[in-house]
C-alpha cells in the first residue's frame, strides 16, 4: 500500500503539474497515454504494471484520476497548474459549499476571498467532512461556508468533476463565512 501512496503522489505531480519531468505529453484535455505513464513509473523505479495503476486509480481516496473509456489514457480530474481544458459543463451548485483551510491563511482569505492561485480553479467541497479532510493536510482545519446560491445569482459559474469537487474561478469575501 505504501507503493500506492507513492504512485498516487507521483501521478499527481506528473498529471497535474509537471508532465515533462516524466517525459509525458498531455493533450489539450489533460490525457496522457497509459503506456507512457507505465514506462515513466518503471523508469522512476515504481511498479509500472497496469494492474497496479488500475488499483491506484480505483482505490484513491479522493478519486483524483480517471481512465478514458478504452483504458488507453489517464488524467487527473482537477487541480492542474498546467494548461488543460477538462471539458466540464457549467452546473448549478448546491446552495452551500465548503472549503477547508488553516488558520494561517484565514486573514488573507477573509480579506481577499478564495483565489485559484497557481491552479485553474478554486476547489470547493459538497460537505463539511470533505472540507475538513482537505484542510487537515496542512494542520488544524478551519472550515469556510460558501454561499454558492448567492454567487450563482451574482453571475459566478460553477462546474463539478466526476469525483464531486466543485470548481469556480474565485470566491469573493462577501460569500464566505467561517464555521
């Protein structure tokens, strides 16, 4: 299982941020050829067989990756800092969404809102527990509630990934509330 964690982190780095570091080429939608990914894993001295890759994708707790329907390609579902167009349709959000962060970032967030930083979108969670897990990666989680219904009424656009991560360009401070 330790290999799975290492492979997952490696795939995140390659498929979201630095495909060139593994000699991978992503197409416009972020897809990489599975054979090239397997070769890169083997070159990195990680298990480079399809069965292991399938297990990593299937068992990833956040379902970060997906295969094409023919299993010939793989991509990260969101979180890219490299330019990709995931082809997600605008989707009306639930009335409320959540974001997990830590106290150190809270003052800036409450003053400036949530910004996508180096990524394509701000990531929001559909429930408090998911937001808490996200926030806890860096310390004690602080949960923010986002008035998504008011944002949508104000013209903000949302989309949702297959693994239920809600994406938007930014969240202005007036739509944020600390829980």
